C-alpha cells in the first residue's frame, strides 16, 4: 500500500511539473538611452542547433507578434535553412524587408536537473536495525519497516537557458534583452509557443511594440 501511495505521489508531482509553464523569465533589460517610437516591423532570427527548432521558434514569434499588430518576418522564409545564416545575407534581409528591429533567439546552454521524491516518511532508514537487531527481528516487523522506509524516486529533465535580443535596425544597437529558462527544450513546439508569449508580453510592457 505504501509503495502505491509513493508511486501515486510521484506521478502527481510529475504531472504538476509538466503542466506548469514550460518557459520562465529569468531577467530582462531595457536600453535606457534608446527611446522613441515603437517597432512596427521585425525580422525574427533564431540561431538554433537544429533547423526544425529554428523554424518553430521563428514562426511562433512571428505569429505572436502579428497578433499584436507587428509586421514580422521569419528569417527562414527568405534566407538559407542553415542554423547560422551568412552575415551579409542577413544584413541584406534586414534592409530588403524594411525591418525596424531584429529579434534574435539563441539557446545558450542546456543543463540536466534532478528532483528527488523521498519515501513516504522523510526520516532516514534506521541503520541500527541492521545487523545488530537480527536476533530480535521478526517477519511482521521487517515487512512494516520496509513498507515505510522504501526507496526514493529520482526524476531527471533538461533546462535550457535562452537569450532573446531586440536590436534597433537603424543604429544596430541593443534595445532589449531577455534571459529565459525553458523546461524540457526538446518539446520544441510547446516551448516555442510559451517563449513567444513571454517575449511579446515583455516587449509590450516596455512599450517597444
């Protein structure tokens, strides 16, 4: 029974963790020097290790920006599918699209995290029962102790740190920067959608779009 309870608790915690937002905002910065009108046209560029991730991130950001009246263009629609576009081609794309801003997305690092779900009772296994207690042990006592002091359960998952920047196209200077953490970044669609929402929400708050 105790084992079933522990497994049920673990499953509930795992479900709760997965149901939480896949992206959290660590920090944002707004250039206090560059002030002026809002950006109405943006070129979105994702520097992703995998081409599929680049497309998803760019498309999600474009879609979210367009919902808020910003004309946005995904770089993969006009540039090579390479994960790192040629600089000269990228510069030409900015000029040819008439973009006022360049929004870049890049995963900086991916780290493995671990959570430990202890057994039903948090007290450590009573080591004095073993082996000195052998002469006094009986089966019912042993069974009850094992049911209480069962094993802990370990869950591992990836956390990605993502850097998002908005540059002013006319001056090439940084307007805004945001550092995000993405839970299980391999779920590209889910992370891309949540990332886009958090980025656009912050840009709106800073009155940049």
